[in-house]
């Protein structure tokens, strides 16, 4: 999908020309839906094997494609549980990492794989977290067994795990972007749903992300209550925490108020990223947008450098920075925005999460 098509798919309301453009994908979405429902049904009957690790597994996932905030929440959970005396290991698939790499991204002390080998998000987690092993690969049960053999962990965080049915989980956390919701309700590739909305009944709790004002989430919450009346709903938002240079030096946000910047990103929702920069007081004079999980090249840098006239900085995301900093940046005025996920009902949220370790 091109970046332009992505932007159309995420919109709840689509114009007639846009609906006509997407109409050829409707049949494919019906076939996709049949396959997804059949797979889930076979797991529910026990005809496909579900393996269980001897420690609690907390799944962090979503039902839509794109960035709902899974990585920031996994990072927040790993740190929050460690503060509460519960060390965990992170089991991630490692989206777009190189095949043939070992499963261990970090042992909690040393980063063992590059961004190209691990994928951008596992590398970001490995860089930001200390004392938390991060493992990648499709065989998450085997990686969990490896982590138990090597590290004193009390549980696991299953990154992007809602669709990973082969592994038993003790808590299913589903994230929903409060700005996007479920798009226009269509399954892939016609829409952004990875599964039918009825499958949300597998969730144990919902976390609405980018929910700066919970009152605006009332329609979405009503929809969730209709699907799964008993599952609690929490709210979170992103709080900008600083700006990072390629050498990882961090500077306070107030130094960049009024600066003219270009927003550079390869994420699912670039408009929200630009909004965060404006929230920090920066003047966003342009955007350079790549597809989600884009691997940057030297040619990309040439095109980016052509846009640096009459601006102060190019600001990107931390996820993008881990891939950009390995390229020859020369004098490119590049910074990354560091964000932290803040959960509005944090005490009650962690009470629910830690209950799985008390059984």
C-alpha cells in the first residue's frame, strides 16, 4: 500500500471517489475474513495447538493495522512491572527484521542485534529498557522457554500478541487509537481491521490511546460496551519528554519552542506526530512521510537534505531515529521526539495487570 492509500483507509468517512477506489478490494476482504474466522474457530475447538508457558503472559495487541501505541505500552509495562518487583521478558515478532538473526535482541545489559536484524521496534525497546530481555521471532513459545532458562523472569510481555493464538495468554490488553477507532469497519485489505470486531470478546481490557480528552471517546466506548460489556476501558495519551540527537544526547523541549521544523516519519499516523510537535510549540512548516516501518536509505537522505532550507530542525520519531542514525547523516539537523505513554487510571490499570502474577 502506498502512503496515500494508507491515509484513505484510516479515515472513518470516505468520499464517493475514495469508496470507488477501494471497491475492488471488497471481495479480497471477504476471503480474508473467512480465513481469519476459520483460524480462530479451529483454535477455539482445540484443533490447532495452543502452548502455555509456566509464567504469566500479558499480551499487548490491537485489532487494526498501524500504530495504536503497542510499543510505548510494552515499554511502560516493562518498566512499571520492574518497579513493582516483577521482572519480565518481551517476546516480539520483530517486524521486518532480517531472517537468520538470533532471537535475543538484548539480555538486558548488552544489545546484541542491529536495527536491521531485529526490526525497529524491538531495537527501540532494547535501547530504552535496562534489565529487560527482548527476544524476537515467530516461535514465541520457544523464545519464552529460552528466556526462562537464561533470565530470572516472572512473566512475559507479548508484543503485538492479540492475533498470536498459538500461545496462551493470561491477560489480553487491546489498544485502540481513539482518533481512528476501527476506520470504516471493513476488514483488510478493504479496511484496517485485522479481525472482525466480534473477536474483541477475547480481550480482558481495552486501552484507548491518544485520548487526551476522555469525553470525546464516549461513542467509541459505547461501541466497545456493546461488543464486550464486561471488559474495563482505560485511557492513555502521549506526553512529549524531550528531543534526542543522533548521538542520544537529550535536550529539554522548551529550547525548541518557535523553531521551524519538518516532521519526518515512517509511521501509521503521521498527522498525529505533527500534532505532537505543534503541541511542543514548534512550527511545523512541512512533512516528509514514508510508509510504516520504512527502511531508510542513502537516497532517502538525499531527498531529505533537499528540504532543509529555511528550517531549524528535522524532527522524527524515536522508532525512525534508530534506523536513520546508522546512515551518514553528516550535518543533517536531525532530532527525535521522545514520548512517554501516560495512563489516566494508572493505579487501577496496574492493579488489573498485576493480578495475573498473584494467582
